[in-house]
C-alpha cells in the first residue's frame, strides 16, 4: 500500500454556547474544524483533524510511502521541514498527517487504534471542561450538571483576571460534582495570564478557599523558573505543556521539577503524545492530553501507563463527523470501529459550508471521492 494524495476540507463545531478563556472568547459558539484526508492506492483513507496550513509543503515527505511506517514517516516529515523548525503551522500540519497515518495503520489491521497501540481497556478517564470563561455562574452550573449526570467526578474552570470570581465559580462547580464524589477534582486554568511575580501569591489566595487538583499554565509556557516557583510555592500540582511542541521544550521543565502534570496538545498528533508520555514517564510524571473535537488522542491515552485523565470539552461532535465513542461513566468509552473511529460525511460538510460560508474542500484532489486516484503535485 502506498500514499497517493490528500484532500483538505473544513467543518464546524457548534458548541451552543460562547467558548473561550481569559485571552479571548468566540461569542457565536461556532468554531472551524480542519479535516485532512490522506489517500492510498488501495482505496483506504486516513482521517486527521487539526490545522494543516502547510500540508502542500510537508506532504512530499509522505508521497509514495507505505503508511504503516508511522514512526519513520513522522521523523521523515520533521526532517523534510528541518530548516523551519517544528512549531506553529508546520508542526500542526505534521500532527494532522500523523493522525491520519495512525488511522490508516489501524484500518489496515482492521482494528480500533487503541488496540493497535496496545491498550487493553477501551475506557479513558476524563474530566469536564467547558471553555467556560464567558458563561454566567448559573450557566456554568447548568453546564456541569450535564457532566455530573454522566458520572464525571471533576472539572476544569477557566479564570485568571478576578480571583474572587474564580473562587466562587470553582466552589460552585465543586458542589455540582459532589453528587458523584466527596472530593471532586478541580482544575484551575489561567491560560498563561499571570506573571511570575504574582502567580504564587494569587494561586495561594485561591488555595486558601478551595482545594485544587492542579493549576494550569500559571505563567508563560517557556518560563521554567516561573513554573518552578509556583510548583514549590503551592500545594496543588502545576500542569502545562499543551502549547509546547518539540521534546526539547519539555526537558527543561522536567529537569527542574517544575511540572507535576505534563499536558500535550491533541492537535500535535498521536506520535507527539506517545513520545512526550515516554519522556514524562522517565521522570515519574503523569500525562494529560487537552481536549479536541472527536477526542482522537484518547486512543493513545488508553495505551500509555502514566495517563492520568483526558480533557473532554463537549458532548457532541463536529458537523459531518460520526465518531465511534461514547461519553459516559466519567470518561470516554472508545468503540470497535477500525482506526480512529471517525467517519467523514463530506456531502453534509459541503452542504453546511455552502449555506454558512465556511471553507470548501481544497487541495490537490478536489474531486469526487470515486473519481479515481491522482497524484498530488510536487512541492513548489
């Protein structure tokens, strides 16, 4: 089997509420979800999700290759764009392609990806996360009551600018989940909004009034000394890493004992999560992937020994994506469909795009899926 081309399109996720954090809010509650389809000469298609703006540039590293050699192809993509480094659009593109390759590998084996990766259990523990900064207190409570009814025992609350407001909301969410646990887990995410000079002081003010499981991104992502100061100055764990990419970005934090929960961005792909998890395991630190539409990295989370809990952001999926998983019993119950278990309804996505003005399919294979194979053009 050989990789022959790709197609790119975008759908939307309709949250039904404003979503965002201290750095910005999408008031309309509709966000774009890029979809990347990697094609083969035997008719199988791999699905990857996430930004892939540099796909035309990165794809030549995969063209004509056997998709089963995922680890080798991951390094081949990194080498192909070596001069640009691995961050931003280029690393997101590699992540989306990597996700599609793992989807293909499991489809070839005719099994769900969690089995291909060696997991024994389809259940992935989760915590509720509403991207809830813009919700009123009453809306926040109502939102989390739905998660409590599905057996969840913990949640994350966004904050950072008003400690008194944040404490009030954390306490309200804690009370919601007491129906399932005497001591619900509370994660407090300030999204890098504090400086090193104020982070310990503000975190301590919160801890005096509510018990935290972790505080997330208390300072800027690259501030090792700042993370270390928070880690030694409060009782809760410090969680960070979702905006870091290469392993060299994680090593200084781990070497300084400045992080208690290593997070990974789901949009960076499956291989990224596996490698970061191995690095964290060597330091005796748990990992927790951040949420993303359709929860694709949950398959990998089920397979690593130091997985702690996975962020789950919504109970529904993007328009035109059918996903073989269930949100129940306090986590994600993965299904038996081959690969990631994500089926793409292109007709529905295109219809939604035509009516709503969102992105239409693009790339070297803008054609009906049954129109035959055609190689992608060479990189310019």
